[in-house]
C-alpha cells in the first residue's frame, strides 16, 4: 500500500521546486501518495489562515511532510510558519547535512567536506517573546531549557553512534551568556560521556565561524542552540555552493518535516529558473527516513550524476537550464540506475 505524505508547496518558488521534486521522487518507484495542502501567504489569501487546520489534520495522519519555503514578513506581521510548525509538532531537531556536489566551482571544492548540523529547533531567541519595556527599549527573551537541550544533544550523539561519525562540536557563547548558553553546554557535557567512542569538543560561536571558513574539513557534527544553528547552517551551505543545494529535516518524536534551507526567492519566482536540488536532497532524507533505501539511493545518485555531467544545471550554480530541464535530466539518470545496484 502506498505511504501517504503531506506535501506543502509553499510560496514563491515553492510550488515550482515541490512539483519538480514530486516528479523525481515518483520516478524512483517509491510507493508514495501525496496529499497537497496549502500553508503560507497563498493560504492566508485563499483561506484566511496561514496554517489552515487541514495542514495539521493531514500531518496528524501522515506524520511525514515535504515542505517548500513559505514567506515570513520582516520586522512585523505574522510569526514564521516554520517556527509555528516546529513548535506545535515538537520538531526539536533541525538536521542539515552539508556535502559537496561534484563539479561545482566553489572555493572549497578540493576539500573532503562532510558536516552535519544539529540545531535545536523550538526555543532560544525564536520563542517569539519580545516586548517594549518603555519607548525606545525592547526586550527579546532567550529561553533555554534543560529538557530541549538534552533532547538535541542526545539526537546528535545517537546519530554519531549510528552513523559511526568521529566528533561532535558543541557551539556556544557561554562566556557571555553564562546562564542560558551555560545550561546548553552543561547538557551537552552530561550526554557526551554516554558516547565514549565519539570525540567531544566545544567552541565559542565567533571562533567557530572563523574555523569553519578557514578549516571546514576539521568539523564533523555540529551541535547548536537555535540562533547560532540558523546562522551557521547558512554559512555551511555557502561552503558547498549555497542555499539552492543543501537539504534539511525537522525531526521530532512523532513527526518529521523535510524542507530546503532556502527561502521563497521572490526575485526568480514563476520564471522556471529555481534550482530544485535542495528540496530533492531533502526528499532523499525523507525516503531514507521512510525506509525506502533503494529509492533514496537512486535519487541521490541521479542528482550527483547530473552535477558531475554539468550539462543541465540551473543559473544559481553556473548553468543555463530551467527547473524542468534539470528535473528531466535527474529523471533520465534515475531510469539508468537499476534499482538493485542503488544502495
Ligand atoms: P531566499 O533564500 O529566498 O533568496 C536568497 C537568494 O538566493 C535570492 O537571490 C534567490 O533567488 C536565491 N535562491 C534561493 N533559493 C534558490 C533556489 N532554489 N534556486 C535558485 N536561487 C535560489 O532568501 P530571502 O530573500 O532572504 O527570503 C525570501 C523569503 O523567504 C522571506 O519571506 C523569508 O522569510 C522566506 N524564507 C523562508 C524559508 C523557509 O520557509 N524555509 C527560509 C528562508 C527564508
């Protein structure tokens, strides 16, 4: 029986990259069925709700979603949909693997980069607790809890054990925020000894930024509270060619939403120019999560082959192909990878 997946195409280039990804996933032969629901600016315009009830109703049944980017106004207006979904569904782990694709002319292309970021996803300065104390003075509350910090630390170390990764680096600013980042660090230190086979070290966030730019190959798994995780995720994406490429997953105990790191790219929306690689790579993570290992491996290999050939790449990575030309190339590559050989 086909497994039902909630598809949230989103805003801007979201519907374009979502449609491309659905075509590629369907070409792998994975037994999936898509339930399309709207969230974001379009949902607000059509149904008067940013996250209509049917989004949660669908995710309650499917437990797994694939999501395109959604627009969030800056400096006012509604709360981020991503933040709302992550909090409501308890998606406490934001997981972002960062690997080099073949053939991309990035500064770091000769380095063996293989990092993964574990970012706490539900609290910190993203709690949305801001207020004006007196005119001209505002406060934004940074919430760090023992519960959420232990959960993300365990998720990171358990992944390290499962995937035989060598090192976890906790990133913080506990020299200044002694209580909040101090608690985060304390929780990491509590979990680390339970995984003696994994090396553990700590870096202050500003130093971590410099080290990531100068010696990115020395990093393995990065463990961070929400805000530093958000910023360093984009820094790390920049090491391997940018936001159009790297995948993301929001994972909780009961639900998982897979989504690209990039935004709605209003400058190119509707022009057929968007790069769907990031959402396709997120779909690879989703297929693996669903136990569809063959399909995950076929899609992963097909994307790598299209990059290695460099004939059908989109403009953001130096090519001239449209979204659908790139997608067609991925689908052709999938057809040439026998299911049995893909592991
Ligand atoms: P953005 O990621 O949308 O765009 C930054 C630059 O990267 C633009 O030049 C854009 O054309 C390019 N770009 C991004 N994705 C691309 C792709 N797949 N293919 C080719 N080029 C791509 O970031 P920006 O402009 O800061 O945000 C625009 C909107 O997206 C905002 O409303 C923001 O809140 C929202 N956003 C949503 C996210 C989500 O839903 N996960 C994440 C980040 C931003």
